[in-house]
């Protein structure tokens, strides 16, 4: 099975959310998040997305991960906003 762009976006968003959860525990994950974002964007570009579409898909996927979280994740949200420029 070849993953589609939505699967790729949500897979990378889940990775970034997992790293954000480490930020909740006080870990400095800014460099890892930056690498994960770049990797996600590159993967989406590989799957045929334009740079703007790739960013929009990744932002939507990350925001979905944050909104479906079962608990408040302020440090996670802050860490992801820092690398992606997300808004509440």
C-alpha cells in the first residue's frame, strides 16, 4: 500500500504530538520538532504537494491532534506553535 498525502500528514502530526508530549514533561524538544516538521513537509512534497499545500495539510493534521487530546497540553501546543506558527 502506498500512503496518500493525508496519511503522511497525520502520521507526521502524530510524531510531532508525541514530541510535544515530551515538552509537557519539561524536555527540550525544539530541535527534534523542527526536524520532524521539515521531514513532514519533505514527505508531503515527495507525495506531490506544493509547498503551500504541504504546510496547510501538516498544520491541519497537527491542530487535529491537539484538539483530540484528552487533556490540556499547553506546553505541547506552545512547542508546536513555535515551530509551525499555529494559532489557537
